[in-house]
C-alpha cells in the first residue's frame, strides 16, 4: 500500500505505532507520517463544550450569517 502511495505521489500515514521496532519498519517502508503511543500519547485539544457555550456559538453563527446575507442583498 505504501509503495502504491509513493508511486501515485500520495502521502501515507501509519497509525498505531507503539514500539521502536514498529517505528523502524514504518521508516524503512518510507511512510510519510506516523501516529501512535510511541510517538506521543493522545492529548485533549480542548475540553468538551457545554450546552451554554454551544448555544452561544450557534447564536453567534446565525447573527454572522444574517449580517452576511444583508450585505449581499
């Protein structure tokens, strides 16, 4: 699969790299990107949005859409 990606000029990604041996194989295969516990543990980008924040975001989006529509008229 990785050879097909290389020949087609498509970036390849290996997931689930958990040991140094797996990383070595991935590198030897010429994979472009890798992900897994050996490279770094998962981290939360942000905390889940509560309902109040979700409602605020929805309101802000609708106001922005309304303003954009008025400008286009």
